[in-house]
C-alpha cells in the first residue's frame, strides 16, 4: 500500500550497515525462582523476529530498542532488559539490545538530545513498534528526522489491515465494541459509524448505552458524562445492537473481592440495584453471533465481560468464536481483547490481530499517528541521508 511510508526493501543495500530497530519487546514479566524477573510470555519477542532476521540475513548489524513496563524515567532494576536480551540472543545471536528506553526521562519527553544519543553510530532506522506510534516519544519521533527509515514487517501488517478498515471494507461491515469505558472508544466508534453498517456493543461500555435508553443497569457503572454522546450515536441512524440479557452477581459487601464461584443470575430488561452486570447473557451472545457470522468484514475491540473471571468469560468466548468463524475480513485488537483471545487459543483465527490497543483506536479515529507522520519524513525516497548533498528533493532535515 502506498502510504508514503517506506518498507524494509526500500532501505537499499544492508551489508555492513548499522540499523536501529524500535521494536515492541514489552513482554509480561513474573518473579523467577531466584527472585529476578523472568519472561512470562515471549510472544512480543517472537513476533519481532521476521523484521530482525530479515535485516540480519542481509548483513546488517542490528541494535534493538524497546521500552519495558512503566519505569517513568527512572532506573527500575526489575524492568531491566536483561531477560529480553538473553531470550533474543538465543533466537538471533549477535543482535544488540539497548537498555529500557523509559529508564531515561528523555524518551517520554521526546527530548531531541536523547534521540540524538540513540541514533549515534547508526545508518538506518526501522520502526516496528505499532503500539507506541500514538505516542510522540523520542525513539519514535527523532530517528526518522536524521536517518533513512522504514516500517518493519509488524508495523506494515498493522497499517495494511487498518487501512483496509478505514477505507471501507466489504459490506456488511460490523463493528463489535466492548471493554471498560465509553470515554476511551466513543471517538473511534463515531469515526467508524460513517462506514460501518452495524455497531454491536457489549462489555461495561454497553451499560452506559443501556442507561442512555433508560434501562436499569443495577450497580453497574454508568459514565454520566458520556450519556449524551451515546444518545447521539444511537440516534444517528446506524444499526446498534445492545445486550438484551446480562449476567450479574450480587455486590460484595464492603467492596471485597468476589468469591471464585460467585452467585450469577441473568436478567432481561432492568438489572436490579445491588447486582453488578459483568457479562452479556446467552440470548445476547446468540444475537451478536448471528450478526457477526453474516458480516463480510468485522472489526472487534473490547471484551464483552470480565473475561478474567471464568464465571464471566463466556460472552467474550462466544464473540471470539463468532469472529473466528466469520468467513469475511476480520480485524481484532485491544490489549485486553488480545489477551483474551490468546488465552482462548484463538489468536491465529483472525484476518489480523492488532498489537496496539490505543494506537489502533487512535489511527482509526484520526487516520494518522504521530509516529507514522515522523516515519514518513524518513522515507529514503524523499529524505536525503545525513551528510549527502541536497538534490532538490523535499528535505526534512535541518541543514
Ligand atoms: P481492550 O484493552 O481490549 O481495549 P478495555 O481495556 O477497554 O479493552 O477493557 C477491558 C476490561 O474491561 C477488562 O479488564 C474487563 O474485565 C473489563 N470489563 C468488560 N466488561 C465489563 C463489565 N461488564 N464490568 C466491568 N468490567 C468489565
Ligand atoms: Mg485495555
């Protein structure tokens, strides 16, 4: 696709070149036996391999940079890259891994001095960290202003899949939305309502939509400041499916944690006060499944319930199975949604599984991201390599 972002092939000969790769190696960690952190799941590392291997196989010297967790500009030993470095060197020997980018306050502050230190000694830059592209952080913004730059394979896959969604995928096009908050997703839903034929809404988010239709949601959270936005979307003419039945559990006195096997009841119509709706019910699942399975394209973001608890995982599971069974073009994204489908063993069942939660929502809403705009500037087609004479092309580099 021509979005003016270069691909790996556009970087030219790689033999002997030093390439800085901004990857997403932000793996989940757990305490190891000796107390030092170990990797709980290395999928982010294995997913970065196609780009890294492609470069290494062509004779490039590769340095990988990533953040890990949220050290907030301070050195937090438990978030050091050591375990990631070890794992990556087992998979591709000889690759350098820089220390956690977010140990330095310059990363999140987009400090050019930090960016300049990062690119020192490198000839080329590759961004493969889609999930960070909605943040104007130094490792994403600075390198393409001085180095010929390209998208890695993971980033390219994201751009192609989301471009297909944004440019009007095959119809009927159904958007399935769930998860925690209307506030996080309403802008994206509004943008999608222009091209989608149907919105299917579950999760905690659905409660505010139901409240906007004067349905009782018991002790569930209603986002008062989003009621009007929900009403506007409901009245905009697009077909919107909301839950007909909800699974709820009694509120635990004193706000303590729920028992492992909580009392669960399903309610049609109003959920009574004192009950917390935590999943869509079977009638809703069946209706949602039918809409999803007869769609020509589906975008799904956000779990249908508190899938982390087995008693409230069924709605999300049903929807995951329906999207997997849909013969059309399917894109699934969102941090928690991806965790859910991975836990269910369905990660490989979709057209595209998006790795960037916030980045996906923002790209669909705005059509672009700060990190992508930056990467465009580094396209070797119209930026000149450092030190090379200007050729009358539109240069982006300060002289
Ligand atoms: P994603 O990361 O996929 O975009 P969100 O972060 O928006 O999804 O929401 C995921 C969270 O929403 C999950 O932790 C899930 O437990 C929670 N959730 C879903 N439905 C409900 C509900 N009915 N009540 C409370 N929490 C819910
Ligand atoms: Mg989330």
